[in-house]
C-alpha cells in the first residue's frame, strides 16, 4: 500500500505535515523573492559585480533566485496533498530544475571557498582563481558542465520523483536511479569535504601568523565557515534523510518509510532556506558588497552605524558616493 502511495505522489494519510510545510515554503518565498531581487539589483546596478571580481557571487544569487521561483509550484502540490506532480514530464522537469540550480549554487559556493583558500594559504603563488573571478567564461562552463549530470533526471519516467524500491522497475530504471542518487550525494559530500579542508588549513595558517596579518585571515575564516554553516543547515540534513529513505524503501519497511518520507520532505523544505542564508555569505565574502547593500537599502538612522562597523568611523562620515575600485571598496555618507 505504501509503494502505491509514494509512487502515485500522494502524501501520507491523516497528517498535517505537508500543510505546515507548504506554509513554511510560503514564508521562504515571501522573504526570499524580495531579498534575492534586492541583492541582484545591488550587484548589477550599484556594485557592478563584473568590475569587482564577483562573478561567482552573481551566479550564486542567480541560482538562488531561480530556486525561489520554483517554490510556488511546490507549495501548490503540498496544499493539494501531493508530494510532486503526477505528470511524469512535469515531475522530471522540476527535478531537473532543482538539481541544476542546487548544483550551480553548491559549485559556486565551493569555488568561492577555494578562492579564499588559495589567496590565504598559498599567498604569493600563482592563483588561477583570480583569473576565473574576472571571466564570465568559467561561469558558463560550470552551468554547461552540470547539464550532462542533470538531464538524465528527466529523460526517464520517474514515478513521483522517487528512486530505488519502486514497483515494476526495469534495469534501465535502476541504472537511472543509481546515476541520479550518485549525483545527489556527491554534489553535497565532495564539496563539504573540500570546505572542511579549506577551513582547517586557513585556521591553521591563522594560528601561525602575526597580529598584523590576522585580520585578513580572520575575514577569510568567517567567509569559509559561513559557507560551511549553510551546508550544515541546508544540505547535510536532507542528504542524511535521503540515505535513510533509500534504505527503508529498498528493505520495504512500510511503516518506517511513511515516517522517512515526511522527514525527508521536511528537510528538503529546510534546504530551500539556502536562498535566505546565502546573502550572509556574500557579506562575509566581500565587504564591498556589504557596504553597497547597506548604503542602498538600510534606513538612514542605521546606515552610518552599520557602515562604521565595516569601514571604520573616519570613512563612514564624509560624503554620499560609492567608490568601487579593483580590490578596494569604500563608501562615504554625507553628513
């Protein structure tokens, strides 16, 4: 009975879980849409990301914005007691959309951390990431390279986007499922290992430096740790829940599967909070963006205080214009 239930996309009976999750997603959409639109506005019209080596950052914002636009359809499904669309093409397209945008977001977050790692741990050596940050070509390569790993999610009939343990599955179905699950886990686990390594090396470098050099290293630690926190909150829990769900499906533990399905779906909804947490990463990664965002959207009674915390009291009190030069950013407020 449970196999039919999950494969037909219906939510478990007698539970309000999905109604609650739909309202949680509605909150994420309500907050995420204006937040990501405001970040895009600042990056394009105020900060001019292409002049400030922030191509990676722009692509993360773009991926988050596309993810936010996907939420209303998920809200509709959950409100109507469906885990996903009953139309295979729609289900496959949504799965493709989710894989692509999440993969892009994770890829560019990882590239940002590697950039910080090479800039701090291998300071003085040739850093290829400096060239990458200035070129839009690397962004195109990342997006295009994700397609071969994402397209198989929609070329086969995927019963309600479920995987191993479906009824009447063929060898090709099992191969497609295996490929999809390999991508799902590797795009989380491998970047997380890279993040932990980069964080450990930067912290080790920080402990060996003199006081004068520690300020820059401390900012690098905050940037990398903020990404690790986003991974720990948004991505790791749903990855663990996915592994548990696959185990109970394969072993045909019916009652446990009903619980595992709800836990997994709930943690997937939590993972969408990525689009709300990433702007904090941007602020740690680039103080110039933080200054530009504060000067654009913060009320005047908070603006000077916040800018002083970033640029210092002497630079936060002079004039209104924003000066953004290569590598150095400063904003001044008119008295």
